C-alpha cells in the first residue's frame, strides 16, 4: 500500500511526538510558569484549609454548627446586597425603557 517510506515516516512520528511532548512539558521552567500559577486558582491556600479534623462527636457537632452559622451569615449578607441592588434598580427605573 504505502511502501517502506511511509512506514519509516510513521515510525519516526510515533517516536518523535511522545519524546518531544516529554521534553516540552517535563521542563521544570514550564512547570513553574504554567502549572503552579494555575494550581493557585484550583486549590485554596494552605492557611484556608482546615487540617485539624475533629474526632469526637461533640467536636464534630460544634464544627458543623460553626459551618452552618457561617453559611447562614454569608447567605444573609448576600440577600442584603441583592435587596439593596433591587431597591436601587427600582428607584432608578421608570418603566420598560429608561426614558419613560
């Protein structure tokens, strides 16, 4: 079908692509420039993670109550902001269009 030249080309391509990918993406400078900054977007910083996991039942209940209280406080704050925005929008709008 293709002949020996095609087979040599395919073989060299099959070897060249993975080796060049390893050389390019395995470079430490590339890792520090592209992977480490993106990692900061994906994962929280270490000071924001909670490493002391509660082991007894009372500590678990206290932590759960604290988490629920934090979520409720954030929710109330968000609702206040939305209400303030809707009130500001209601005061500024006069109808379907702004000039009515």
